[in-house]
C-alpha cells in the first residue's frame, strides 16, 4: 500500500501554516483569504477588520502568520505591529496599498519587525502575480526564526584597510527575507573609502529607492538605487531596483551596471544569482561576496561560480539568520569559504580586503 504524499512518516498530516488575515476592507480580506486557500499547505484560521479584533483573534487562534493592512480605522497597522512585536512577537506580512508615501510606511513596517511586505494589486491583471507572491511571502514568514534575529544592536564602523582601494575589487551583497535589517547592520559597520558595493535585496519596486535613501542616511559611504550604465566607484554602494536584474560588465577599464527585466531567476527579479554570475565572469578573484538571510536558494550557484573564480565568499550563519535558506544552500554547495554571524560579516569583509591587498 502506497503512503499518502500528504502525510509524514508517522502517518500524521503535515502541519499547515495557520494564517490570520487582518484588513478593514471586506473585499481585501476575501481576496487575500481566497489566494491563500489555493495552497493546501496554508490554512486561513480567521479574519479581523481592525487591530483590536486582530488582538482577540491572535490570542484565540494562535496563528503562525498574520497578514496585516497598514491603513485601518481606530489603530493603524504600523502602531499595531510595534505593539505586537513588543508583547507577542510573531511573523507578520504587510499587505497594503503602497503609493509613493506608502512606500515609506512599507519600509517602516520592515524596521518595526514585519518579515515581508506586499502591495495590493492595482487591477485585475495584477491579481495572479499578487496571489503567487502572497503565498511565497507567507511561507517565507512562516519559516522565519524571529527569536534568533539580532535586532537593535548599535553599529560600530570598523577601520578601513590601509591604502587606496584596488580599482579591480568589488564587494557583492545578496539578501532576501530579513535582509533589509541585515544589510543595514552590515553596511553601517563599514567605513567610507572601500571598493564599490553592489547590493541585491529581494524587494518590491515601490520600496527599493526608499530603502537605498534610508541606507544613505545611515551609512558612511554613499548609497543609492542603481541606474542603467552606472560606473562603479570607490565609496559608492548601489542597490538593485525592485523589478530589475542587476549585472556587471567590464568596459574601458571600469565596471558598469546593466539593468534588465528578463524573466525572474529563482522566482526573483532582481536575482542575486544574476549579479554573482556576472561578477564571476568580469570581476573574478577580485570580488568579495556575502550572502545573507533569505528564503530559497538564490545566490548559491552564483557564489559557487565566484569561489571557483577565486573570489572570497561569506555566508551568514544559521543562528543570526531570520531565514537560513539562501546561506544554507551556499554552504551546502561548498560556495562559502567563511561562515560568520551577522555582527561579524562587516569585519569579515574588511579582513578579506586586507588579504587581497597582501596577496596583490
């Protein structure tokens, strides 16, 4: 007798992701709940139309994940999120309408403890993509280990390696779930005057520019959203725009950014693998790459190519990763030469720069 694929070895059904949907719009609640119910691994255990009802439902139903709107009556979603993370930390996916002003709120939600953010569809054409992304983000949130994430530690800028940065060198950073805060932790610990930095964070288009601007306010180096044809310069960090792959090419003695909207890679655009693959070809052993927290395996094969090309490679450890998927995949492939906790990655990057300088 063949075993049922929907049961585990003990014969019990696999645990479903219990999800609570919070939104003041009945239509929005129906849309989100309907999308989640298309996946047998997700169970919608209830809905709530404002944070006060949500509080009662959370205590009653013990969901694994909450989807939360931002603009709601009586209490806005960001305020509720802060209260929730202080008194009852849990995985939250923000699902809201993000205008230009709303983009700042989306970033604020990530800083307040949300695991993922997703914009509501503007029209019926966008609904299928919204449904696919919603399921992905709920599953990613369910895998998050919030208790292991290091939050709120003061950043300490490390001293820069002595001498002028090698124009051949490039620092590459990739991240997904939990990455906005992890990248902030790494970048705020780095000094100005380093080789150029290229960053791929899985992030929606309506947030990437705001994210880059926020980092620019916090970091010693200049940080901005990348544009087609940008030349990589020392002391500059470029963030891939949401919805665009970012790759590098070497021309006229310098590295240049290429942006495109070719199909997603590993279900992502931007994809870390696209950046790492291109750097393996044109930067090679002069690259230093770090792969941070994130769901899935994006970046692992690209990092393997980088290491084979002689680059120095770093993966974040499990203990400090919100989701250990991407770093784990890199480690299992043998792509990561070093494995560090989040607070040591900036120092690890500087040590790699020193090693390359000595070896040159």
